[in-house]
């Protein structure tokens, strides 16, 4: 049965191997360049560091973003072109009656297909993820945002869960709808919805966030998108502590006694230069509340999300086995 599965799958395997080889060559080349240029960032002179860091960011943000998006697309393609046609092809070519009426049971046939091809899906995506993770290591250290939606989903172990889930999802949808094009479209739609919902609604709740009180200092504005000062006081927008996953979009600046920072205080500080204004605020013992996921939770988040996808995959596989036995009844 394993040999038959390979025979039916060998064309897709060769295409995947060729694509992965081409991607590997490019990523190894790009990774070598990133490592060489990163040495220049670490050894830059203070007067040149701003330009050097800007050039490094500009040179590699685009290529790594494209590679990350391609890795995210890989599981969707696996679900559409490997999973969805797995059973619908047999049904549309009328070979299902021959295959499912041999001494080999439908259940064993499906289990073998799922296990073998799910492992291949995980291997292909895992190799891609390994290459990209190695490639982007120095860039990720430079950016310091491993929890970013694209960075998190295209590094290390979670892509394996996406690939296995997408393959089994496509297979089960094909088993139910029994039409290849419909199954492919539904697989893409469902997988896309899941990939949008998990980062936005689920991931941040995998572990209880930490809320801390952060002192306002002269470095605070550089870690924020905007420091807005108006008649209602001061608001910090987009503050991010290095290495953490910020869950605070904006925070009110408060005095030491917990009262809001007033416009009168802001006006007094605004009389000086912009740099002096920030220094003036820093001397007033101000603080704000910051909710985040700590940097050391990165790997727990990776493993939790991987296990979550694998658990859903097992449930889908169990449903598929139940469905195929039900059809034999």
C-alpha cells in the first residue's frame, strides 16, 4: 500500500523536491549575504550606524517578507493540490469502487494515505522552515520582533503543524464534497480563515499576558510609534519593549500618584526643544501600564500552537475515518 501511494504521488513529490531545491539555493545565498552584512552592522562606527542599519533593513526586509509569505502559502498549496484531490480523483475517475472493494479496507487505505503524505507534507514544509529560519536568524536579531505575525508563522516548528493540518483538511473536505475543484476552493478558504483567526484572536491568549507598570524615560518615545500630547494629556501609541509581544495599542501617561498627566504639565515641557521636552517629562516620575507577552515565551508559544494544530488535525482525521466507514455501511 505504501508503494502504491508513492507511485500515485511521485509526480507531485518530484515537483516539490525541485521547488524546494531552487528555494534552498536562493536562501543559502541570501543567508550568507545577510550574515556578512550583519557583521558590518555590529562593527559600524557611531557616526555611520544609522545609515548602515537603515541600509541593512532596506536590503533584506522585502526578500525575507516574500520568503515568509511563500512559506505560509506552501501549506495552503499542499492542502489544495495534495489533500483535496486525494479522494476526489478516485471518485471522479471511478476508481474508488475498484480500490475500496479489494481485500484492503477503506480505513487502512485512508490511514496509509494520510500518514505517508502527511509526513511528506511535514518534511517539505519543515525543510523550508529550517532554511528560512537559518537564513533570517541575523535579521530577526536585528529587528527583535519574533512575535510578529509573519515572522512567528514562518519560523521554526509551527509551519509543520500548518502543513499537516492543511493536507488533512483538504483530504477530509474532498472526502465529503467529492468534487475536486470545489474541494480545492473550500480548502483554501477554510485554511485562509484559520490562518487569519489564530494570530488575531487566539495566539495572544495561549498564555496569560503580563501587565507591568513602566517608567517613562527618555528612551520611551524611541520605542513607540507616537507620543501624542494634547488637551487630554499624553498618550503613548505603539510602545514595544524589546523582544516582547506588545498587546497594548496605546497607554495613558500617569503621574506618580496615578492621576493623568495634564495638558498644563505638557505645555510647560513643550517650551523647551523636542529633546528637552522629553527629558523634562522623564524627570516628572511618570509611568504607564503595559500589557505584553514576555520574550522568553516564544518557544512555549511555538510548541503550544504546533500541538493545537496537530490536535485539530487528529480530530479531522478521525472524522474522515468515521465518514469513510459510514459510506461502506
